[in-house]
C-alpha cells in the first residue's frame, strides 16, 4: 500500500497535518533480519528494512520502511 492509502484512511502520521509528506532525507538504512519494528509513518506495517528519515521541518528522525527486499537486476 502506498502513502495515499494511509492518508485517505487516516492511518498513522500520513494523516497528521504537522508531518511533511515530501522532502525527507534518508540518513541510514538497517536490516533487522526479520520484521520486528512497526513503521513510524504508517504506524501499522511491521518492517524489516528500516530507513532512518530526517526532515528539516520535523523534529524527530522517523524509522520507516518495508518488510521485503527489492532486488535489482
């Protein structure tokens, strides 16, 4: 599901007016080995691959991500 689903369904921080939807910068990535953390943006998806995101207009670094690997060919 993409951010529009979470925004339209008022899920997680996607529905908070004070949280920017664009302009985030990834400052680090971590593989937890298995899904073991809840995404701090949608607040519902268990994630394995954590992207630490920072925004100049938001005070906290958010841990967001997914539970699958994207393989490039």
